[in-house]
């Protein structure tokens, strides 16, 4: 039986709990109602009433059926019954009009108080719902954005473990998201780059710093692409490190372009190295040996060599130039000549048939004896074809292991062969020219000696002719003088005829002596030219008067064509001698009743004087000898007198006066001889 003291204690405890419950309810921001099983609102607690469409006081002692629509009211009554009968917390959501007139979202929880009453806690979830929806929409937009981004995007946690990869990443690698999580994504990094990339990434994680690294990542097609990866640390609002977000770009094209630039630069550098060696001033053997040493390093091979001659038809072959690694001496070191066997001949034939390098991967199958002797596993050869010599062959040997040659190496090897070809061509041509120059130099020395001998002989000849002409002229003058006396005194007709023959022959002989004397003076350089201003019209008139008796005797008409008066600069006596010779020839080699005409016309700074006849002409086969000494072009078989010296002297005299002489002729049509003499330039 409960004592009074127990009752007081229980009442005190109840009062205390009641006060505590009321205090707790006042601290709750939600709306709290006490509602009985019949649906009447008996009590409430509301900290914030602004979001309600009506004041909570309006609900007191009223039934839910009076306040809400029947369907909603029945739903509430069923929740109260379920809560009281089952002693469970019943929760449901609903929408209701707010004080602002808009529709709000609410969450209601029903808790049992006793068998007749329940506690209803109503929470306004409108803002929460909106925030949640906005967050979901924002997250969806973010996912769409990063999944559609061209970059490969990833997220890692604070333990440096991958937690998310965008769709671009997954398409690039061909993996699923589950496959990439944790550190499994690193398995796609190229083995050569994996350690370097992991070290750089971990160092940045430890320091909580951004990083940029480059590595090769395996693509879905099985090939590797170059990736530029940028990682940025992430921190919460409180400043706590929560991991990294990063983005990657495929830089394969850039890397390939960069690699190609580096290869091109190295290509040009190697070519420049060889070109400088080939352009050095050392002897050819040393230049080629230095080039082989450079090739040894450029291609990282064990042996580089030149074979000469590269001719499959020779009986033997040898290696005249070679550079080797110490461990792999070659045929040059042996100094041996090898027979041109059928297997070697085929290699030479293959090289000569191609302008590109020829590669033999398994030399032991082609030339087993030599490849075993010199430990050759792989070789690359190319023909070198200098312009001034037989073909050579350039080659490299790989002895330590087999070798696969890439295109850029073959291209470089071919270009070096072209440079060596040019060097050989130029050096061999230079050697040939030096030999020819030496031969020509010796020949020129011999010619100089011969010329000196000839000039000495010519001087001796001229001196002899000059002296003989003087010696012959004195008795010839005596012969002519006494013959003239006999011709005057002797009246016998027959003897008179014989004396005239002596006179004619003597005059011809004296003319020959005079011409020989003139020739000797010209050749010895003893003739001096005395320049004066000459009136060509007067000079031609004098020549006409002197030749007129000869023209009359040959029944040839001699005339001077009309032309303006011209003054020329010449030696009047020597020019007159030339003109008399040309005019007399035109008369003598003319036909009966023929015509010889003299004319003049200016040509720039010269005066052209022409002697034209319509005589027998000169055949083409003899025209080249017209100014040759003692050449009469067959006229010696006729009765026309001549020595074959006159025209040669004319040419020499005209050239001494800075003029020139020439002719043109047709058989049975006649001949035109012309000379050109400088005109007098008036001041």
C-alpha cells in the first residue's frame, strides 16, 4: 500500500518530469500538438508561428474534421489510431498553404502519450526540401558538366585513393568506374613512367600542394597516349584537407611534335658533325676515317667501314677505311683481301641496285664464314657512287646484339652516304685536275721552250731572208740594167724578144725579192707604222692611176663608185701598198672585159673599203687558205704571175694599223675584198 510519503515522492517526480517535458517542448523549433483519439487538439507548443497559415490557437478544442478537408482529416485520425494502438512513432509528409500564400512541405510525427492521447510534432521541411532539390540539381549539373568535359577528371580522398573518375576518363581507358577506384587506375600508367608519376604525386599529397606531371596512360585501344595531369588540393569549410581534384589533357600530338623536333635537331646536328669532318683540309684517307669514327658514335654501332671497289665482277675486295669498337676489330685490322664469293657478290649486287640502305638482320645466314669470323649479327649497307671513280660501299655492323633500324636512322644513313659521295666526287675530281694541271704545266713548259726555239728560228729565218733579199737585189738590178741597155742597142728582132723575156723574168724576180723583204720585216717587227690623216678619195684615185695600165692590158674596166669624202687614220704608204695589191689581184684574176669597182662606206668608228670584181671567184674549199703564205690556190698552174705572199702581208699590215680584212666570193660570180680602217675623229 502506497504511503503518503511515497505519494508525495511520485507526485514530485511527476511534476518534475512535466516541467522538464514542457521545457524541452519550448526549445523545439517545430510545432507540437497534443491530440486525442477523437482528433481534437488539446494543447500546443510553437516557437515559430510565422510559417503557418492560421494561428495554433485556432486549432484548440477543435477536431481535425473541422480544420482540414475530410480526406486529410481521415488520414490524420488513422495515423492517431495506429500510433496509440501500436505504440509506434508514425511519420508522414504532406503539403499545406503557408502564411505567405505559397504551398509548404511538412513532416508530421505521431507519438503515443497514453491510450487516449498522442503527441504530434510538425516540422516545416519546405526550405530543406528546396535546398535538397537544389543540391541534387546542382550535383546533376556538375556530373553532366564534368562527364561531358573534354578533360579527364578525377577525385581522390585524403588517403590519395581515387574515388571518382569522369566519363571522359573511363572512355579513354576503356575501364569501368569500379575498376579505377582506389589505386588500381595506376596500373594503366606506362611501366617506365609509373614510379616517377607516383613519387611526384605522393610528394604533392604530403605537402598539400598542387602538382603537374606528365606520363603515358594506356588507352582503350591498347596504345599509350601522353597525359598532362594537374592536381589541386581540396579543403572543407573548416579548412580540413579532404583530398584532390584533378584534370588531365591528352598531349600525345604535342609530345610527338616535340619528339619530332628533337629528332630533327639531332638529325641536323649529326649531319653537321659529319659535314664538318668531310669539309676539313686533311687528306682524303684521314677525312674518311674520321667520318667512320663519327658514324660509329652517331648510330651506336660496333663497326663502320668503307669497301672499295663495290664491283661484283672483281676477283677480290678489301676494306680500306674502318672504325671499330675495341672488342670488335674488323677486316681492316687484318689487312686482308677476300675473294668475291657468290654470297658476297649478291650483297654487292643488292646494294648497287638500290639508292636506299639495304638491311640484313641475320648476316650469319648470308655470309656465315665472315659473319662468324667478325661476329656480325646485323648490318646496314648503301652504295656510294662518286662521279670520278668506281662505286664504293658504306656499311655498319652490330655485333653485340641484333638491331631494328627505324626510318629516321635509315634516312640519316642515306644522307650521310650522299655527303660522302659528294666529298669523294670533289676530292677525286680535284686530284684529277691537279694531275691534269701538272701535265699541262709540263706541256706548257715544253711549249714555251718550243716557242722560244720557233721564235729563234723565225728570227733567224727573217734575218736570213732580209740579208738574202738585199744580196739578191744588187745583182738583179745589174741584170735588169744591162738587159735594158741591150734591148735599146740590139736591133735584131729575135734577140730583142729574148732580151724582153729576160726583163720580164727579172722584174718578176725583183718583185718577189721585194715581197720577201717586206715579209721578213713584218715578221721581225721591223716595220714601223707612221700614222697620218689620209684622204681616202685621193688615195684611191692614186691607186687607180697606177693600176690603170695593168687594167688596160687585161681589158678590164676599173672605176671608183661615188661616195662622200672620208678621212682615216693610217700609214698612207702601207695602206696604199695593201690597196694596190688587192686592186691588182682583182684585175689579174678577172675575166676579159670584166669590171673592178672601188667603194667606201662608214661602219661605226671604221671606214669599210671594198674592192669588187666579177672575175673567176674562189671555191669554198680553198677560201680558208686565202691568207696563207705562198698559197696561190691553184693559180700557180696558170699564166697569172704571183708569189702567194701578197695577201699574207696585207693582212699583217692592216692589223698593224688596228684594222681588219676579209672577203666573200662565189665561183664564176666574183669576189669582194674589204678592209676596215679607223675613221678620223674630229675634235
